[in-house]
C-alpha cells in the first residue's frame, strides 16, 4: 500500500510517498503527477518508501529524466535506478554495435 501526501508551494509541488511503490500503485502516482503538469517543479520525497519493484524503479528513472526531482531516496532504490540505467546503456550500445556490422 502506498500513501501519497501532496504539498503545494506556489510554483512547486511535492509528493511524499510512504509504503510500498509497486506496479499497482504507479497509476495513481502518475495520475497525480500529470495533474501537476503546469507546475515548474515537482519533487518526489522517497524517504518513507519501504519497498519498490522493477516497474517502480523504471518509472522513478523516467520521472527523473523528465526533470522530476527525487529526494531522500533510500540507498537501495538509488543504487537500483543507477544499475538499471547502466544496464539499459550497455544493451543500447550492444544493439548499436550489432546494427553497424555488415553481413
């Protein structure tokens, strides 16, 4: 179960997440983020997140790439995000090398 607490401060909005962030909860979080699309700055506070799955890690990575700030991420979540980024980079490089070969 995930609890989402929203705090608004003018042009910025923060979401403090508590509990488990898994595939089931992502739709609600994404809907809340989309509803704030006019805000200049969106922050996700992950301090009280206790568990994530691969879907959540990939979504958090995508959020960060979309300039949503992740703060207070537990070390295991940050490490997993970085690991998935590196894995994606390596797979992309491998595919690019494979596409460059002549048959």
